[in-house]
C-alpha cells in the first residue's frame, strides 16, 4: 500500500478512503482508527532488548535512560537523527560518535533496514580518503543531519545525491518511481567504517610515502549494527514485515548481518535483498585465483577487518566465529556458504540477489588491485572488459550454483544500465533493468522477493550482450551523473 499520511488532516482524508475498507492493507498495516490514535499517542516499543540478548558475542544493549538520543516518537514522516551513546561500543572509523537516521510513519509497523553503500578500505590510501583511490564512504565520520534534507530534485544540494537514499526502496517522495517499502518505517544505517559492516578490529595504517602520521582506523561496523538493532527494539514497534537491504557495500553488509538481525528482531515475515554486493565462492584454503577470482580480496579483508585466524579459538569474539555460531552450515573457509546457511536457518524467509552483469564498480573493488594484468593495463576499455569478464565468471560459476542449491534464494542479473558504472539495480530508480528476453523487470523481481504471500522465487539472468548497450539512459541520468 502506498500511503500518504503527511499530516493529521491528510491522515483523516486518506485513511477514510483506504484503511476503513482494508482493500490494500498488508500484514503490519494499521487500520484507520489505530492510525489516528498513533498520531496523538505514538506506540511504544513492544519487544525491547531482553537480558538474554545482552549476553554472548556482540550483544544488544538495553536503553540508557540518561542519554538523550534526540528522537521524538511523535515526529512522523520526517528524517530524524538518532545519536548513539559510546557505551554501546559504536563509533566511526576515525573514532567519532556513530549516528543513524529514522523515518517513522504512523500507519504501519513494517520496517526496512537500509544499509548505506560506499566502498571499502584496507590500507592507508583507501582508508584515508585519498583522491583517486576507491575507498570507503565517510572516512571522517558522519555529518549531523546527513539525510534529513534529501530531495532528489534539490540540485542546489548535490551532496545529498551521493547517498543511496535516492533509491525507491527508501525514498518516500520519489517523483516517478515509488516503491512500497519507501512508505514503511525506514532505518537508514550510515556507513563510516570501511568494512562492509562486519569489521571488529582497529588497524594502524602507515603512509607509504612516509609524509603523514600513521592512520588509526576503527573497523567497527558489526558493533555499530548491534547498536542500531538495540535502539530499534527499545524504541519502535516490532515489525510484522522486515526488509534488510542495501546497495554495494550496504548490500553485502545486509547479507552478512542478516543472521543476527533477523534472529534478534523475530519478525513474522523476513526479506533480504542484496543489490550489487555479492559474496562469491572463494575457498580460502585454495591457491587458485583463476578459478576463484574473489579469493585475494577475501583473504585481504579478513586480515584487515577481523582478528579471526584459521585454527584459532572458535569461541573468541570475532565476526566470523559469530556467523559460525549462529548460522547452521556456515563454513569459515568459504564465506559464500552464508547463502545456504541463511536458507537453512530461515527457510520461510524470501531472499534475493541482483546486480548488472556489466558492473564496473564492485568488480573493480573485487579484482583491480589484486590482478596485475588489470591493475597495470593502461587502456581503460581493456581494463573494464577484463573486470567484467571476471565478474561474469564469478556470477555464473561461483554464485548461481550456490543459490540454486537453496529453496528460497532468488536472483536477477540484467546486463547493463548506462548510469553509475552499471552499478546497483535499485538506486535512483528502477528503470533500465529489464531482462527483455524473459519479459521481466527489476520491479517484478522486487515484488517477487518482498512478498508475504510466498510462492516460487524468480531466478533469471540476461544473455543478450547487445541490446542493453543501446538507448539505455535518459536525460535525468545524465543530469544526476554530472552532479555526482
């Protein structure tokens, strides 16, 4: 249901037409009278963090009554900044306080956790934010009011367009491509740790030029997610439907955090959407990067972001041991075993993964700095062709077979969109993601995955290597691309 309750007056008018009959209602939506009551008396949390959840690896936190987080429960339909106390262990890479953002609505309990995208880092160059290096978003922390004033058509504030909030998944006022989750409660999880939200290690990176002091960087993503989850449980209603999603680093963050997030939230209907942040099969005890092109990346980031060691104490607190403890079938030697692990743990949930087969962004993070024939190639077109070749090899050989062994993972891989390096199918809008040969669109895939009625999952990839490269953008893409 696309809702439009933007004030008490609008609530009365729209609810009278929509909620009284319940024609468009989904599980988690409130009726007319409950919505009206929520406007005057906001609902309190009904599934706060329990004593049990404050124990074990990466525990949740009870509410701190002495800390002012800045949240107003009755301020509906506005982005609100939520400040996080240091006692939770949350912080950004530079040690600054962590904060996140909430968009609360009065007419549903349904909630999307949206993990912000923005690269990754594992050395001085990428973690310091040097120009020209593919690094991570927000190396200097998260600004106040980071997403409050997002407006897709506000070209005077183009920095806002750099956030993933232009996605119809969470952009409530999208001018031409709304999606239902953009009208749910939205928890926007900012990215400032360079570790795809699963790090728990402080690294000291040395400037290779010797000109600058050492960089102390806190890969603290996993503890930040626990702080966000704790706050949601302590302050909002338990959702009936919950989607965890993101683009790029945000999507792989959603993937690797889903096991604990879903376990802690205990919702009736759970959905996971991984957009352009795939975890490819790459057994770490292999020495064959030609068969497993993502192997060098996996080996590098585990060393940089975690204290996990093969043969180490399985009860030591680190992100890999956590996944192994709580996800049946997860194998620390093969991180992509998480797909089967999640399917085994949550067989009724609906999970989907999507990306463009011609992605030139995540493929660069995955391979460019690890394969000399790509990194040293002076020809940009040749370099991109090599990246795409490995990306498609990984997709077809080291991802699709894993997904097809499960009962509830769908996948959707169109070829190309002439925007954002063909990276992320759900940013800006849902256009130009068709798989024409199968009569499918990106919206079809979203509707299939985020669907409480269940049914078979869509599994589709495009084979046409030509048509998507023709007339695959519009003036708006050009305008936004120029501003970015």
